[in-house]
């Protein structure tokens, strides 16, 4: 077997066996949630809107992030059950 192909196959097996990509996706969505909440906090403290308007803007921004985080976490826990 070609040594380069063998090295690539070994590296790919290493990534698959340790669930590196799934963990990166999970950590990235957790960071995205943190960043979204921190930004929403800053927006809420300096918002020109009233309370309901500010809440509506924050909900419109954070709802898709929360849905993505839920999907990523469900995908991660589901993939751990298979292994």
C-alpha cells in the first residue's frame, strides 16, 4: 500500500474513532450560544426599544441558535449510543 494513502487512512480512522468532528461541532455550537447570549445581554442593556421589542429581537436571534444547539447535542448523544 502507498505510504501516503496508509497515513491518510490511519489519520481518518483516528479522527473517526475519537469523534473529533462531532465534538468540534458541539463545542462550536456551545460557543455560538455563549456569544449570542453575551451579545444579547449587551443589546438589552443599550436597546432603544421597549421591553417587549427588546425581548422580541433577542428571541428572534437566539431561537435559531438554540435550535441548532439542540440538534447538535442530540446528534452527539445519538452517535455515542451507536458506538
